């Protein structure tokens, strides 16, 4: 054969080999893809329990082709491209192994070992005795990992990664074209991160919440227990054994959960390794976001226990150590126990927020402030205990039907609240069973023993008697009564008509009395008006009377003074006259003895006339004669001259 033809055939052969054998065997795997190798034929057989070939047997191969240019001889291997498993933010990925050892009887999930990591190394998983079925850990949000699509199925909220081996799942995928979470008995919501956070009821109301956990895998609960707690309650028993532990310390131990031992149920293998049991769990989840396996754990949101100011919470424990009564032999209404034991705790929870499991502990809120209860259509805004209370209907002695609106105020001391709840069960029972009977029966009996009008007239006395009766009744339950008040009395229509007529008559009588009183007051007013009109003259007359009285008093005083003066002066003059008379008598007697009776008389007469100023000779003497007019003029001039002299003599200086 010529060399030219030889070179041609060699070139054609090389091109044939390149085109038919080599180029089809070069596989380009994308950056977020894996290549699943399927061996077409082999002389080795698969393990009966697995669908993955580990030692070159025909079928799905354990090793994957990673991103890039890869070689797989096309005659021997078929290559299928599959995406990497990607878990979006806020979601989880649940892993189901389709290879490995079978689960033990009763097991619901496979044992997890740290060497498994995120299940991307299939050979290590099988070598370390990985098991088929649901894997306990979940892929966290943001995971991007190449996982064998036949060995594992990964369920996310929007997509299921992998090729199902189960005939049922293969049929469903062939029918619908894809698998969904519902294909595995899940709902998309279960494949989201579990968030424990407050719930906004409205703009001003936020509800605090906790998560109550129930597990579906683990050893059975001990006999008699309804909830699992890691280590049981041995820590409380040892704490009590020290003898110096108070109730508050035991409450703190119970409220302090052990979730740190298993990372809040996210490490379910650690939960089981620490003795976790199947069923209801004692320790709840607090605020946070958690990646929990929905096949193994369910979470129920419940309100957190909030004890507000003015109330306490009485705890009825359904879990814990055996009941040991501390109430004493005289208390016959159940058992009071220390915190940590089953029964009613003797120590209440006071103001605060408590993450306490309501499936294990029932809290009864007891108001310790003064509690007002209304027997009427009104309902207290502070509580709802009187929502079922209605008017009290009672009959009087005559058969009149009354409706009474009452208000009763009670007080439960916080230190006695556990005993109160032990006796009555709940505050609602205290109101509807105890207080309702005590109040209603008392008023019915009292009204039936009184005439209707008598009850209305003695309403205050009936109220005082009711207070004493209800106080005595509630003392037996260690509850204090602060007040009993009759708010309103709804009278029957026929009694209202009688009382209205009577009241109208009474009002008319009072009206007439008022009118008579008005007329009497009018008479008094007219009298007062007349008196007021004459008041000026009356005042003037009173002033005149006062003036006259004062003048009379002055004149009387003056007269008394004058009389006294005259009396004294007269006495003095009498004495003087007497003395003068005696002297004159002596002188007269001497004159008589000397002159005789006649001359003595003449002398004394002339002397007396001279002393009295009797003139015997005229002041101006005009003698008669021949003077005529000249004598008369001279007499007149002499008279004028004399008057002038007398005037000058008598004029004061």
C-alpha cells in the first residue's frame, strides 16, 4: 500500500477514535454540578442491601465527578449531571439516606457520627456504618454541598434533591415530574427555621411566647412520668438532701433548663446521648431561631406565664418528685408541697415572667389586690370573674319580686393563696360556687323575712348585716371581705305605683306646708318691712329719748349740786346770822342800857336804812327861786354829768 494511503488511513483511524471514543468520554461538569457515574457493565455484583457500587460493580458508582473537565469512557460509564444541594436562607434541609445499614426495630432515625459531616463523603458514611432512613441532623440555612444524588435525598421547602429509589416515590415522580415535601408527609412550613418570638396582637399588646417540645425518638419515659427531663429530678432531690435549700432556690433550679446539653434540641444525637426520652419534654424553647428536624421534633407555641403586679401564680405540678404534704394534719383540702414535688406548691410565683411548661405545670392566677365583683350587667375591666354574675332576684314577705344590683369586694392574701386554691380549685370556682351561694342565699332569705317597704327603709341595715354574714362565710376559705354594697334596687311595677302615689301625697303635704310657711314668712316680712320703714323715726325718737334722759340726768345732777350748795351755804349763813345776831343782841342790849329804848331804836333804824342804800337827800337838788330856765338847764347838766361818772366807775378795766 502506498505511503500516502497509509497516512490517510492512519489519520482517519485517529479521527475516528477521537470522535467516537475519546471526545464522548470527556465530560464538562458545571461549577455547581456533580456527575453521577453509572457503570454499564461489570463482572462484579452489587451488595444486596445497597444500590451504590463501591468496588467497580455495575450500577451507580460511589464516586462523583466534580466540577470541571472530567474523563469517563462512554462505553463503560453513563454520566448524569445533578445540581449541588443548596438550602436557602431561613430554611433547612432534611437528609434521608437510601444506602447503609437498616434501622433497628423501633428506630425512627439513623445514628449520626461527627465524621459524617454534611454527608458529602459517601464512602466514609458507609465505612462508618451509616444507616438508612432519616438522618438526625439537618442541613442548616445557606448550605451548598455536593451530595450523592442516589445515596441521599435532601428535602427543602421548594425542592427535593436526589433520585428516589423507592418504587412508590419513583412512581410519584414519574407521574408529577417532581417530588414535594408532601410526598414525605411534611408541609413546607415544617422545613423553615423555627422561630420563638413575641406575637404582636396589636400596636400596644405583645404576647410573650415559649416553645413546648415533643420528641418522636428516644427511650420510653419512666413509669408514672408524663414528660421527660434530662437526668430526671435527681438534682432537686440532692438539693433537698443538703437541708439548707429554700423554696425559691428550688424554683430557680426547675426554671433553669438543660437545653445547653443538646444545643436546644438541634443536636438530636446529643439529646439522646444525654438520656433524652421520647414524648413531651419538660424544658421549653425560649426566644431564638432553631434548625429542628421535623421528623423528630415538633414545637407548639404557647404563651409565657406572666404574673403582673397585684397577683400571684399558684402552681399545680403534674411532674416532679413524689408528693410530700407540708400543709399539716388540720388542713383537709388536698396537699401542699415544696417546689419540685407533685401537687400544689406552697410557695406562689410573684411578679415576673416565667418560661414554665403549661403541659407540666398549671398556673392559677390569683388577684391579691382588692377584687371587685358586680352582681349586675356591668363586668369588671380588671378581670372576667364576674362575667356570669347576674342581678339577684328575691321576693319580699308580701310576694313582691325585687332585683338587686350588688358589689362585693374581697381580698386574697398572697401568703394564703395556695391554701385558697387548694380548697376551691380556681378563682372562678370561688366566685361562682362559694361567693355566689353566700351572697344570693343571704339576700333571698333576708328579703323574704321583711315587708317590701321595710326593706326599702332599712336598706343600710340590711347591707351591714350582709357584710357580717359574707365575711363569716369567706373566713372559712381564708378570704377577706372588704365591702358589700347594694348598688341599686329594681322594684316591681305595682309597688312602684303604690310608692309613687304615696310619695306624691307626701310631696303635696310638704308643698302645702311650704306654702303655709311661705305665707307666715310673708307676714313676718311685711312686719319687718314696716319696722324698717319706721326705723329712721324710731332711731330719731330713741336719740331724743337719750338726749332728754341725758338732760334730765344733768339737771338732776345740777339740782342735787345746787341743793347741796344751798344747804351748805344756808347752814353757813345761818351760823353767820346767828353769830351776828348774838353780837348785835349784845350790842343792842348795851345800847339800851346806855341810851335807853327809844334812842337805841332810832339809831338802829337809820343804820339799817343807810346799809340798804336808801337815799334821804336827792342827788340833784334844784332849789326853787327866780332862776327860771337857767335853773332847769343847770339841773339837767348836773344829771348827765353824774351818769357819766357812774358809767366810768362801773365799767370793767
